[in-house]
């Protein structure tokens, strides 16, 4: 049977993944600094609100004011949806969070969220010195969130010297899908590329796809597909 898909809101991306994300899946958005991870996540949340799907954005890096100021440049007025009780954009200090699982699930329940963004898992576990504890914490968090039925986007920074897709090397294995954003400098010029490294139950596009940031958000340039 065909799977009903969740639209990402990113023009050109859904066509590469059989129409969108699988409902209730956990998707890792990985990339270097400045690649567009937060922008894609905000675009995903905004697209859901346009379809009447409540959403929660939890940041461990930027304040709600910073995120919403950046979003309004693209015409995304999250304040209006917060006033309607359809949206929550929140900041938590990762060094002060005792039980992140409870915090996130409580926020999901407040608006009956269908879409959730965690930005980012890299920062969330920085205060833990033991690598095993980091992996255990992230694994339990992701598994718990998947039980809520929300479609989840998690961002993770790829370190310059890393060969994986996250700081701690666990998110890409627990996630149902991994989308990698690259921002590469070549000959004094910079180019952006998107790669779908995995997506369960999906016949997805395998090669690197160019994308750009427009006045409406991220745009996958379908006309440049090889």
C-alpha cells in the first residue's frame, strides 16, 4: 500500500523522496556550520502550520527571538501561530536540563504537535564527558520521541574532521532518515549540495543535488539534476 507522506515544505525535495517524509519518522539533518540546517527545520515547521499541523521547535542554541527574526525574512510569522496555540518555539540551556525527555514530551502535548524539531543534538549532549552516556542519552531520547507519533527533525553539526554525520555517531543509526547539507568552497566560490544518505521504506534519489537559499527559503534545483 502507498504510504501517506509528510511534505517537507522545501520545494523540489519531496520529489526526491517519493512525495515526502514517512509520518512518525525521525529524520537527521546533518551538515557543517552555515549549511542551512536550521533554515530547513524552520521551513518544515512552517509548512506543517500551513496545513493545520501544530508544531514544536526546541532549540539548544538560539533564542526564540533570534529564530523568529530570521524566519520573518522569509515571510514566516510564527508569532501568529503561537498566539493561536498551534506552535511553540522554545530555548533550553542544555547545561540546565535535567530530564529532556519529559520537557520535550510535555511541549508536544501542550499543542498536540504533529511536527517536532530538535536543534541540535550536538549541543544537547556536550556537557556529558562519558561517550557511552552520550550515546545512551541520545538513543533513549530519539526512541522516546518516536513513540509520540510526531514526525521529527533533528539537526546535528558535522565536525570538519569527522567521517560521520553527527558529533557523537549515534543519531544517524537511530534515525529513520539522514539528509546531509554541504556548503563547499571551490576556487573562491561556494556551492550548496544536498544528499539523502538513507531513508527507510523510500526509493530516494542517491546523488548530490544542488540547492540554494531564496527569498522563500531553501529550494532544491530540480532543473540541475543529473
